[in-house]
C-alpha cells in the first residue's frame, strides 16, 4: 500500500524483520513492534507510550532523519539502562513517510 513504509527491526534475539508500517493510523514505532509481536507481551511499551518507562528503547542504525528528541524522551533515556548515542524511544517515533527505510535494533530488556 502507498501509505505503508518499510522498516527493518532487529528484535532482542538478533533476528531482523522487514515490516510494513502504516502511515495513516497515527501509530508509533513501539506500537508497530507490538502489532508484529516482535517482543514478548508485557516487555515493550509498558507505560502505554508516555515516555515514562524506556521499555521501547531502540537503537537507530540507519541514517534516517528523525524528529528532534523532546525533553521527556531525553529525560527518560538519561535514566535508562543500555543507552547508546543512537538510542531513541520507539513510542516517540511516529510513523510517517519520512521513515521509509528506517532500521532499528531493540535495546535489551531492562
């Protein structure tokens, strides 16, 4: 479909999945991971996407331009485990056409 973008997600087991993410449903990356069941239930997005738990932390491995990190995301990552320079919270990455070709790796479970 034209409104879907291809995203490559490497799960916590090291398996890479190429998924189609809809741009017309106001979803974020964490919700895409959950909808494709790429992490065990209850281990990702435990705060419901409010940038309050970092369970959806991922590492952006492509050079896809993302929206600037907001203060609440930055604050949560400053307290999270396994944070790297390319860490982002999946719940704060909203699915848009600009994400075509995005590649991420899920951070280890805290």
